[in-house]
C-alpha cells in the first residue's frame, strides 16, 4: 500500500507542476472558424486565432486536437509555411498536433499565433463524411467543445478503482476540479477512450446494487446509466459503451474500466474488480480524469474550438465514365452545312453529369483547356473551335458550400447531315384505269433516289408540308399516295445521329404506255419430273420485246410482279426472274413494269406476260399375253392416254419398232415408249417383257442320288431354259412344287414333269431310281437271303444283267434283274462275310442302256 500511494503522490506532483503559472492567471485563447471542407484538399483549422496574456510573452506548448469526428489513419493536422521558432509533433492515436518551442524554449506569442493560422487539416479519403471539431488548448488535456470539459489519461499501473477516485479528485486543471471521468456521449467516448493514450478507470460502478450501474463521480454522481448485464439496457437519455459481452460480473466485477487498445472495440468498456488483474490487458494501467462541470469551477478561457463541415454534396455526384460524348448536327448557319462547325448549348448537358441531382444546386464553368484557364464566356451559344468536335473541361461548384468543386470533362462532336438531292422529280404510270393524270405512288421507291450513296442507318419519311418535315410530324403512308392530294411533297432524311435534311419531291404521271392488248407468252413443257402444271421460267426471255414498245435512247429496265398493284407501286418485285416457278398451275399472268433505270420514272405498266405450262402426255402400257419363245409374237398396247398423242416405240438397241399405239414383239427385253403432244414429249416409259419357254428336260438336267438310304432326285435349273418352272413327280396334273429337289424317293421308275408357269408347256421324262441293297444275310432264315436290285420288277429287258466280283476283281456270278438274285456262293461254296462289288447294265423299254456300279456287304 505504501508503494502505491508513493507512486500516486509522485504522479500528482508531476501533473501539478505545469500549472504553477496559474497564480498570474492563464492566457485567453480566441479561435474562430466554421468552414466547409472540400474532400482531398487542405484547409486551415481556423480563420482567426489569437492569444491574450498581459503577463507573459510566450508559451512552451500549444495543443491542437481533432476532438470530434476523428478518423484514425485518414485525418491529419500539419503545419505549413516557415516557422523557425516552432517545431511540431503529431500523435496519430489521439489526433493531436503539438506546437512547441525549438529546444524547449518559449514560443513568442506572435510566432505561435502565425503558426496556428498555418495549421491545416486534410484527409486522404475521397469519401470523407461528418463534421470535424478542433480544440486549441494550452495544457495537454484533451478539450471537447461539445461538453466544454477537459480529459486526460493519468498513467498509474496497478492503481485500484477506489484509489483512482481519490487521485482524480485531488487533481485540478487551471482551477477546474478533477474527477474520475463520466462518459455521456459517443463524442466523449471517442476523445476519452479511443484517442486516450492508454486504458484506465472511469467513474462507473454497481457496487451498491448488482446490475444497477451508476456514475459515482463528478456532476453526474448518482445517475443510473445501465441496468442489467450484457443483455441489459441504458435508461432513456443515458449513454453506455460496453464492449461485446460486457458487463459480465466475473468474480465480483463492480467497476468500469476502458479496455486495453487491443481488446475488443477501441475505447469500449468492461467491468473489473477493484484491483483488476495483476498483469496483462486487464491490469489497470491508469485512469481517465475529467475537468469541468463542477459547481465551484471558475470560468476560464484557456481553450478554443473551430469546426469544419464536409461537403458531401459533390461526392454524391457519380460522374459518368467514360467521358460522355454529345453530338450536334452540322448546320448551314455559317453558310456551310458540311464544314464540321456548329453551335452547342453546353448547359443542356449538365443533367447527364449530375446523375439526377438538381442542376439548380450547382454552378458550372466550362473551359477549352485542361488547365482550366480558358473560360468559355457564353456556354449556351458555343461554336466549337476544332473541326468536327473537341473536349470541353467542366468545373462543378455547389452553391451551398462555396469554393468546393469537382472537375470533369465532356466531348462535343459535330454530326454530318445526310447528303441528299435538294429536289427530285419522280414519275409513275397512269394505269389505274382512269386516264386523268392521277395515280397511286409508292413513295418508298423514292428512297433510293434520295440515298444515292447507299448510306446505312438512314430513316426516310414523307410529309405534305416542309414544316411537317422539319418537325417530323404528320408523316404520309408511303405505300399508296395519290398525287391528286398533292403533286409536291417533302422528304425528311434522318441519319442515326438524328441529323436530317429535307428534300422537295415533285410527283408526275408518265405520258407513255404499252400498246393496248400487248401480250407476250412464254410456254414450257412440264418436264421437271412432276407433271403438275408448275415449272421454271426465264421471265427475261422476251425482255427485248417489252423494251421495243418504247422510244429508243432511254435507259430503261423491265421489272416483273405477281400482283398488278405491286407493279403499279413498284413493290414486292419478283427477284428470281431467271428461274421463276409459276404460282398458278398451267397458266399465270405476270405484270410488267418498264421504268427508267436512272430515276425510277415509270414508262409503262400492265398485265403483259402470260406463262403457260403444257402438260406432258400420260398413259400406261399392257401386253396381250405372256411371251413364249416357242410360240407366237405378243402385242404391247397403249392404255389410258389422256390426249391424242403420237408414239415412238424402241427396243433395248434404241431401234424404232413401232410408231402406232401398239407394237408386236417376239423377244424378251426392255421396250421404251415416248408419247408426244403440243411439242412436249412424255417422260419415257420403260416396259419390260419377260419371255418363257417349255423346259429343255434331258438326262443331263436330272441328277439322281439313289445309292444311299435317302434317295434324292435333283433338277439342274440352269439348263432348263428361260421359263418360270415348277415340278411334279409321278403325275402330270400335280401337285407341283417350286423346289427342284425330291427327297426320300423309293426305288422305281417315275414319270417326271416340268411345267412353265407362264403357260409355255409341260416337259416330261422317265426317271429311274435304283434300289441296290447295302447288305444281305444268306442264312436261310427267309429274310434277306439273296441280293438283287429292288423295285424294278419287269422294268428291264432280258438283255439287262448284274455281275458280282470280290474285292480282288474275281468274277463270282451274273444275275438277272428280274431273277432270284445271288445267294452268296461261288461254285456252290458259301463265301466269307465281306464286301463285294457289282457292275449293272440295264436296257430299258426305250432301248436306253444305263450302267451302275457299287458295293454291298455279305453278313453271316
């Protein structure tokens, strides 16, 4: 305890010593300044400053502080100019600039006053906002203009809250009684907390009643400023600045302490016990003493304050980017409508720069140079000095805040006028059926005469009066305007920049026309593969005939239309004139317009071209009967002709075989028939005649596999002939089959028939299917005791025989097909069981000899 009190006494003596001059009375400070600050500039902190001190000639230090609204690391105070007797020190945490004498000497008041007047404020933030208050004090205490009180941090590590209450009450400042600070506003919290050099005690406590926080010091002693814990609230009209989660009453924490700079929100509060921690961020490092407001305090004038207001009105203007370009049309006011010079009203462009802000709130100066020195005296009537356009530099002022301004620029450009003829005469033909000199005009046809350079982006409208054309009102329907309404009209030609020129249009009716009933005809055959009455035409084929109807020496062109009104108004012209397909089957009228190729004047218009599509002949072909190569010729006949035609028949060799409606043919093949009518040939019809013949059935064409268990008869169809054949075994009347193969045929003699399906006849032959057994068993059991051919009893003559040999070629026996057969003996002796060979020669009833050979087995 002794050490703590000793430390307090030393501190007290240290802070009391500077005020020893108070016996003579303090100097009086007079500071004036309520100004507007322009962002990103410097501004003096005072417009007037003076110190009155009849008893002293100077002072060692003066403190200038941003006491309200200070933004750390953005705001700064600095001394400008030359002041050899003054040196400065800037405290970025406190926002305080100290002016002191060089080498700790006194600063003569005249030098100090001049120095203060050269102190400037600036911010590096383009979006600075809010007001700034500056305090001027002789002592180091922080002065807050809004309360008129002074605040300072007294370092004293480990001091308790109760000790701090006593220590603060023992301090005075120029006669003002000190007390542990009471914080009643955000401005006080910032100056006494955020801008103080350390953390320490202030005068709040809930030691009387837990959760009811009161000020225990100063004029506010007894006032409740908070009720509850961290989720509590301040009574109406009271202020509290607790850190997040505070107060939390951990371990009997009943006293308010400003947090260490690195704990939570800078300058905020937390609750501690009377002693706090013994080390670290929650160890008391001192206390905040406040001077002013006590009942017995004297009136002193040792400080002054000034204020600046930030001009945010200009900041609110979101200047466009990139630079805006404003175009005006060239004019003939200077006698030349195409020289790139015109008049601009620069004031007209200001709403585009102000982003919706009222123009009346701002003043504007316009300059022709980027240094903003060459002022344009009359911006409402400015003629560009650079051909076709130039940059204009703009300085914008806010009326309410005087000299603050922002700079920007715009570009002005001169847009060219459309180049069009001053006057045009346009003719149309009087082909509306009434020869009165009046007809309908398609005014859109004049567009090309106005836009001779094919400029893009032009819009053209037509008007009855020149005034309407200039004002772009009461435009005419261009598709059907009759010159009985007016023979002179006015065209407004406007480009993409909105610049326009007015041209006079004279409407005239042509005195030329086609001869009455003049008609040209184009005929084609419907030879496009579809006989439907539609085909391609080259509409230009008779073009010379149309041009010959008008005087020579004219540069005329011919145009074609599907509709007469289109031809009259020169609209919806047929474009594909070289390959036009008629829209109406077989016949269509095309409307022709002959006009000047130079200016579109009409020379003649009317329905003067007839298109005709001649259909191709259509028919079919039939034949009287099938063609048999072994029979008579057949006749091909034309059927269902749709007209009276002539014919040409040709064979596959392109030889003419007939020119009538029939043709007789004797050979198979493809025959071509073409019919003709009105100069149109039909599409060729290819008619195929297929020939048949009776089958050429021989022994060569029949193959018999009769030496196996499954006996088969097969016909070689490739040598039968050209017919379409079917086959029957044993019966001329069928049934017939399409397959030329018969299987599982029993041994025997059969009649075999081949029928041509096309009626060319039936071929017939005998078929012998031999039945040679594969084995026999001569064991006298009554079954298979002898070997002989099967199924041909009485079919062969007596000259037929079968010879039997052993495997070594030894002749063993000769038997008759109609006999008993071989019993398996040789010279009366039974032969062994093995294979034996046979040679058979048969003579049939037709005298044909048939030879067979093979082998069989003897089984015992």
